[in-house]
C-alpha cells in the first residue's frame, strides 16, 4: 500500500502540489525518466538502474533532498535495509524504501534506534 497524499504531506518541507506529484510518481502515473536528475544520472551508469532506483532519484528531485542514501540490513528482524531521501537530519520525516519493496513516510533515525545495527 502506498502512502496517501496526506501522509506525504508529513515529509519535511514538502508543498501540497509536490506531495500530489510524488503520489503520482509512486502510483507510476509519472515516468521516472521525465526527471532531469534521473536522466543525468542514468546517462553515467554502466548498468541501467532499476525502476525503484530511478523512482527514489526522481522522488529526491521532487522533495528537494540532498540525495538518496542507503543503510544495509542490520542483525535482526527489527533492522531492515533502508533507502531514503536525505533531508539533512536523521529525524526529519522523509520518504523511505524499506527492504526494497515497502514505501513508507517516516524518519530513518527511529528505525535505526529500534534495530540492532552494528
């Protein structure tokens, strides 16, 4: 299940029109390759990025983040792999991709605190 526009509005600094655009991207109503950041990045890749990699890059452009970051899976079930749009603070609410298939809105700092990351 995808986050609603209302949930996306919790992302730090996002405007309502950008939350709607982001929801359309998540629903695949917008093409990832229509975003300049995706086009530029993809042109420098030896292997083509996956859809989810492109989607997170486009989401970063929409949100106005500082790039997409990755935290590998930790040592137990409470420590998933997390890909997120970096907004500059561990506790800023942002877009998260959990274990490569669950899209959520939250802050990665809370997840890391609950898990067992070494």
